[in-house]
């Protein structure tokens, strides 16, 4: 308890997105909250890199599901706008570049999408595209309602009738690629509408069909970018939390969580200092936490054996000029699409010809680079580390992860591919380079195996199968972040922070000081709504339906009478 205050105290280990949001929520509920962070900055992977006037987003560079961001700030009695966060809409969403010289432009503009789809699949293609949107919309809405807003504390949670009635509509047992193949009949468009599985760190041939919701949110809600970099959202949340009383202790690594009589009672820092609290929330990488911050257990060992997401070789390039050939978001797809993913997820290497993502933040936000110049971030998905040392040598895998060679190969491939497909010679304009590899991801952020998106999101790694938001053995110990429910990604971790915070408050007997559910999206539906704006129940049958029914009954009646008369006539003459 807080000294002399009667307030409950909470420690949050890690100042990533989930930790920052959970800290602010608990502070709003009246807790005295302290956040411990090993690095000298907040945000975790959602942080910034600066160099000589250039700014790079270290991790996430596109903002999706904007209503989950707005909801977080709304629950904390503020808004993105009130905190000085300006969201810029990226248009087009992406340019996708193919090796045959063709490109495809993804956009929220339906007229542009109609032209793009019909160019490759004709008039019927656009109708099938609308069918794909309808299905992915269903995946999106059902997932938000029945997954992102619900906790799955046990296998029985999956037995909820509301979930069971809809689970098959989510297509969890089919891959994104197989579902997309139903609507798109050319290999080109199947690739265009499935590459997004990379956001989950999975191959489109393995990722559950449910995740087409990512394509939906991009096409229906757009891709956004916070002016000043993605970390502007996190820094705003930090300031909101500090106003509510949250204390941040940066450059303060935690050595272990203190366990006493079966409950978490505080933390011990690497300096040897021990501190006490009523409860602890871990936002550090979950597999790392189980194996390094908690007592040894069979759970820790089993988590280390679970399938992990991919890692990346990420380049941060400062250019001495602008490259107008590139838009804000660019995707370069490999010719050998399936083989490239097999190389990542089965061999844990870099493909011979990788698919990769190129972000030019200075295209949407000129403050990301000096005037007349560009900053570029390149993400090349690669396999995660195969062993604990990061050497890349594993007796269970015959492939050698020579990262120095792979970084060199990735650099050369990206520069030559961009030049060949767009005409932009970024190699000639490159004046400074910063690189992240699986080893640096692991070292900087304690990511198990350097997996940038945590545990995999295959069916048996989500819902009730995903590590729980509360420790199964120790009381007053909770988790938030990419590897616990509901999963990875900034907006998903924000939803997870709400779930974990509400679980903490419920078990602590503290009232939840915000309205549960999607309050922002619901808007005004009760008092004060004009009659013309009220949502009305559609009649079961319309006048047209009634008229059609009467016509059908009349025709049936005439046919029946005709048959009767015919029968009478036959009987008379017979």
C-alpha cells in the first residue's frame, strides 16, 4: 500500500506500448504506479532513431485501427488532438512493385481500387474484390467484439456461446492465402492481398484467414502516420500517465520479480535494490520474463519451445537527396513468393530474393529529414535466431545464420531491386546507415530469439492457447504485451492493456473508471439524437415483398384451379 495514503501500489516492468497504457489506466483508477524501463527511452520497439537531422521510426511506421488509439485516450479523459497528436493520412496506402515492371496501388479510394483490380481481373474481379472486403469486414468486426474486447482466461473462455456461434465465420482453420484465392483469380492479386500477414510475423500460407482484417482496416479506414513519428502517440500517453501520477524510472533494469508466499510482492533491480508493491505487471518480452525474471518453471521451458514470429534486418538510411519515385509505403514482392516465406519460417534465413518493405517517412512528414533530403526505413523479414547465444548455429537446423553475410546480401538486394523496379538509385544517395539485426533486437529489447513480433499467431498460439494475462501460479502478477492475449501490434497491445487493467481492477476490488466497450465508435444513440438519425429496425417484409408474395400465391392458386378443372374434365369424358 502507498505509505500513509491507503492507495494500492503497482509496478510495471517495461515501458512499451502496453506497459505505458496500462500504467496510465491504473493511475486513473487510483493506483500509485511506477514504471521501470531498462532503456533510456520509452516505447520499446515503438521508438525513434535520430541522426544529424534525420528521424527514423525504429519499429512500427504505419498506424492502423485508429479507433483503438482514440478509445485509449478517451478512456483517460482526453484525446489525441488534445495531447497534440496529429494523424496524417497516407494516400495511397502502398505502391507494390513487381519484377516484371508492373506495379499495383492500394488505396482507400474505391474508384482507384476499381481501376486497379479490373486492370488485372476484369469487371467480375471488382465484384469479387467487394466480396473479399465483405468477408474481411466480418473478420474485423467479429474479432474486435469477441476477441480484442474479451479476455480468454481458460479453455472455457472459448466455449462462450457468443464466440462459438461465430468462430467458423472467422475462418481460423484456413490460411489467408487460401481465403484470398477464393476472391482473386490471378497470382498477382493473391499476393497483393496477402502480403499483410508479415505484420503478424507469419507466412500468408500459414496465417489464419481471420487476419484478412488487417487488409480491411487499411482499405476501409486507411493508413495513418503521426506527425513527428509514431513515438508521438507513446510520448503523449506517457505525459497523460505522468499527469495522473505515474512515475517513470528509465535506464533502470529489473533483475527479478520478487515472489513471496505464492504472490508477486515487488521487484529487485540489477543494482540490488529491492522494492515492494501490491502487484506487478510485466510488459517485458513474455518468454524472456518467464525465463529470466521469474523462478525456473516448466512453463518457462515450454514457452521457449513455442513457435515464434520472424525477425528482421532493418536499415535506417539517410539520403542526400529525395527519391520521388517512392511513396510513403512501398512493398517489393519476391517472384518466388511461397519459397521466400519458406526460407524465413522453415530455414530461418533470408530468402534468395526476399519480399521487403520500404518506408519514406519524409514523404508524408517533411520533418523526418533535412530539407530536400529523404530518410528511409527498410524492413527485410528474416528468420529468428536459432539458439540462445545468437551465433545462428543449431544442431536441430542444418542452416548457418551468418548475419554479417545476410546483412550484406540484404543491402545489395534492396538497392538493386529498388533501382531495377522504380529507377531510384538510393545507393548513390546513401550517406549514413544504421542497422538492426535479430541479435540487436534481442540485445536492445530482450526479445526472445530476436523475434520482433513475439510468439507466433497460429491458431494454437492465440485465444485460450496464448499465454494468459495473469500468471497461472502466482497471485498479483499480470502480463501485457505482444506475446500475451490478445496479441502483437500497437493497437492490439493497447486493447490488451485495457483487458489486463480491467482484470487487475476486478481482482483488486476497484471500480473500473471508464466505460467498457467501444464507446467512441458507438457515438450518440440515446437521448439527444434527432429522429432522422435514429437507427430504426428494418421491417421484416417490405411492400415489394408483400406484393411479390401475393402475386406468387395468386399464380399458384390459378395453377391449382386449372389442374382441378383438368382433372374434372378427364373424369367426365372418361
